[in-house]
C-alpha cells in the first residue's frame, strides 16, 4: 500500500523505526528519492512537501517537534 503525506509540517527531528524508500515532491515540483534506515535520526526544517512511500515495505517514523 502506498501512502502519501502532505501537510504543513514544523521543523522536527525524525527517528526511523523501519527502513523505507521515499519520494519527496517540493512545491516547485522537484522530486527527490531517498532511503531512510531504521535506527537513524535526522533534523528536518519546516516544509509542506508531498512525501510518498515508494518502497515495498511499511515505513515507520516518529517525529518530535520543539515547542
């Protein structure tokens, strides 16, 4: 099952519980494909990009936003 997420997201830290292959489409239409590995974390600035799981597995992430 492919899920698509589009939201106005605040700056946040994401920690990945399950690995996945994602496609991110920015407002200007630029597409980026990237891998996220289980057990790793990244800091992401605020955005409203469309993020789509294009892999064959379920991708799981936990997002933490500062107050």
